[in-house]
């Protein structure tokens, strides 16, 4: 019985909310977040005992700054502090030209251009070594050989060494002897160049 | 003095060791710090070249150096050394590498066994400082090319020759100049004008 009565009350409430409010062109009560009581025009404002509550009524105030920020704080926000975080654009005086590639880099650091080149090559070799050795106990020194490279060392040199072969040519910058390109063989093309031109 | 020499008890490393261990921030505290360093040392021994933050790299380097130097001093039949290797190397196949590969490699080494080099910092960022930590004698391409200072590098030979030629030509010029200044002093344009004016004035005077 009680449950049925409750259901009836609920339905009535719903009817009031949807149908009646729509009929009288009033917004649904859910949207009424603020219910500011309008002061009656006839009623005079009280002359004394004036308080903030008379203005805001049932509403509330948002947090706002109470005091003015000092000039020091404002400037520090803007420009930072030279000892800690200095926000101004300052020219760097420690830039050098790389001896290898000619790119600029910071003094005392590696050249970014050269380093990325070395890093990619290192990663290739690393992956190859890990793939070859796997989880087996490592008991031999690793020697990396590129394609078309003939080991020049005597047989005793290779004893107790693990050869890892890279399936590509040795990069020109990773050459042991910079005076001579070891990977490129002399060309055997038999193209005949024209003579007696002009 | 009955006291043992400290240098004979602990191996002297070739790198600068700070007085106190660096505090690496970790949730687990000192234990977590050591875990982190063990991982790093293991990675260094496995890959021989790794890139990481400066503080962690510098700290791990000290432990790696100590481990290698202990292994060289005592060999693989020394129980405490073996225990240290077991503790620091998480992948056990690397213990073989330490005693069979790295000890022969660094036996006659006079310098530090590892090197630490500052990696490039990304432009316009406030990122943490990265370093490249590597074992010496690795098979990878060298990070720093020291051939730039090699006197016999072809570029250096050519530059030296060019410098020599330039200097010689300058000396020759200077020698020629010295000979000219002794013989005659050339008159300047100002002096010539003045003499012309005086001559003109003389002519006017004679006319009057």
C-alpha cells in the first residue's frame, strides 16, 4: 500500500515538473541554481545594520585577490630570477663548430649531428650482437665485420674472438684508416671516354 | 705501525670518487637506489654503451669501475669478488663476460675502464643532462675522434704546409720592405702640393 502511494506521489511530481512547468513557460526547477530573492520595491532598505548578506542573499562570493601583488613579485613572474630560473632570452657564448661535420654544438658536449649518426649505427650493432649471442654465457670478445671486409690480421688474432657480421657496407666515417677507403674496390668499368672534343 | 695500508685493502680507482654517495630519489629509499644502480651496471656490462641521466650514470660508473678492478685484482677464485659480481650483475651470463672478456681486456690498462661523455642537449629545452656511459674498447664507432689532433692526418699535413708557405711569403715581403725604406723616403702628396703653391707665389711676386 505504502509503495503504491509513494509511486503515485512520484508520478504527480513528474507531472508537475514536466507538463505544468512547460504549460506556464517556466524553466524546470533543476536549473534554478541561484534563488536570489528580489527586494520588494515598496519595502525601504534598512538604513542601519547594513551587511554583505543584503547584497548577495542566498548566493555566494567567488575567491578574488585581496591585496595588490608587489612590484618585485610581478617582475619576478615576468622575467624570472637570474639565480634560479631566468626567463629572458640570453645569447649563448659556448657554441662551437664541429671539427667533423661543421654543425654547431655546445662546448663540452657531443655534436648532435655526429652523435645521431653514431647512435643509429651503434643500435644496429647492439641489436645484432644481442641477436647473435642471445642468453648464452659471453666468454669471447666481439669483433664487428662489415660486408666485403677481409680480415687482415693473422690467425692468432682471431683466436678467442667472436665475429659479428653486419649485412651492409662499413660507413665511410667509421673507417679505421681515413686516408684510404677500404670498402670500395677499384671500378672495373670499361666505358671509353670520347676524345678530341672541342 | 700494525695498521694495514688502506690502498692495499681497497683497489684504487682511476676516477674521481666523491666523499659521499649520491642520493638518488627513490620510493623504496636506499634499497631502491641500489636496485636502480644494479640495473644500470648490468646494462652497461651487457651493451657496453648506454645513454642515461648524468647523476645515475656517474653513480653507476663508480660501482662498475670498482667491480672490474676487483675482478682484475682477485680473479674468479676469490669468494667476496664472486659474490659482488653475483650481486651487481642481474643477468648471470655477464659474470662470465666480466672474468673472461673484460678482465683480459683491461689487465694492462693504465687509465679508467669506463668513459663518460656529455650527450647533446636538445635545443630550447630545460631537460636533464644526459651522458653516454661506455666501457672502453667496445666494438662501436668512436664517439670522440681524436685523430683531429693527429699530426699525420692528411688535413693537418696540408694545413701545416699552407701555414709554412704563408709565413715564408710574409717574411720575404718584410725583407724587401726593409731594403726600400733605407734607400729613399717617398714624398707624400701633401708635400708636393705645398711646394707647388710656393712656386706659384714666387711667380706672382716676380710679376709684381
